[in-house]
C-alpha cells in the first residue's frame, strides 16, 4: 500500500528531475539569444586572434590561475589544520595515523578535492571551446563576455563550494555554464552563416 508520503516523495523527485533536465536547455537558449541579439555573430573566418581577443583570453587565464591557486592553498590549509598528509611517506614521517583524522577533517578535505576536481573537469571543456572560439574571429564584445564571464563564474563557484554556500555555488555554476554554452552556440552559429 502506497502512503501519501511516498507519493509526495515521488512527485518531488519527478519535479527535481524535470528541473535538472530543463536547466541546461534554458541556459543554452539564453546563450543563443545573447549571441543573436547582443554579441554580433560574424561569419566563420579562421584567423590569428585579434589583440582584444588575446587580452580577453589572458585575463580569463589569469583569473583561472588565481582560482587554481586559491583551491590549492585552501586544500593545503585544510591538510595542515586537520593534520592530514598526502603520501604514505608523509604519514610515516609524521607518526600520525589516517585513523586519527576527524570526520570533519575528512569531509573538509573531500570538499576541497571535489572543488578541485570540478574545476579541472570544467577547465578542459573551457579550453576545448575557448581555443577555437578565439580563432574564428568573434566580435571583441563576444570574446570579452564569454571568456571573462566563464572565469568569473569559476571564481564564484569556488567561493560557494569552499564555504558551503549552495545558492552562490549554483548561481556561479550557471554563470560559467552559460559562458560555455554561449561560446559553443556562437561557434555553431558561425558555421551556419
């Protein structure tokens, strides 16, 4: 016999599933609309990037390097605070045991590792979209918007993830995904012109 709680749980799960499915589609549509109405899609023309596109890419790369340094430093500070070592040699030299690490320490280190992993995964796709994006001669505005917005999104995401602010993390995840979808849809639109 199905209870009302089970039915409510299934309805809630179904609602969440639809949001998860529709969410990237909505971001893609927003990216396409921004490209079409605001960012001046140019026909596909492969050339060396303009100085403004290189500067946008450099600014983005610097912001992403700052983001990586932040995650790396925060992770090492967690290791120091909770006396967590990286290698078997470090554990042996310290005289500490992995079993002595508190559950809080394990959870905090996992949070930092997950932040690092997510950032690395997304950076691969950013590079795969960003490199062709800058050589198809997008408008300077499109270059600045999508390249720098992605990096700002990743910085906000890192802040939200490291400090347990789910709303901030979700917002900035959307910002960085929007930038990637914006670059991807710009590339497709250039192909179709």
